[in-house]
C-alpha cells in the first residue's frame, strides 16, 4: 500500500481563504502591512501580503483594472518583484485604495 503524502496548506493560502470569507477585514490588513513596511522596509513581505489580498479579491479582475496581465501582476508582486511606483499605485487604486502620505514621528 502506497501512502499518499499529506498536502498541508501554507499560511498564505489560509490567509487568502480567510479574506475571501471576510472581505471586511482587508481594510485593516492593508493599513497594518503598510505600517509594518514603513517600520522595517521589508518590500518582499509587503508584496507578498498584497499578493494574498489580490488573490482574495480576484487576480484576473485586478489585472484587468490595472491594464497588467495576470502573469505581469503576479510577477510584479513576487518576492523578487521590483514594481514601479506607478504599478503599485494602479494596483492599490484597482483594489479601491489610494496611497496617502502620513506624518510620522521622527526620533532625534
């Protein structure tokens, strides 16, 4: 008898499923991931998180709204992606958000 390997879901897959079932949680999540990026500058983590949200919202729909291909959108938001500011702005706009600067406390 051959045992099948058990397929475990990744945290990202679980998170995407959660956002599909609870889209009202996305607004706060977007704020949190940008706050974290402002603190640590980890672009890979930011792009990965945005990719999860986009998958939950429908990658084809977001790609169409941004005039990017599905593949181009996924590539731009990959861990090694290096999207242009215009692309991030278009992606955020397609999801119903805008990038707004917020004053931060600067430690002397």
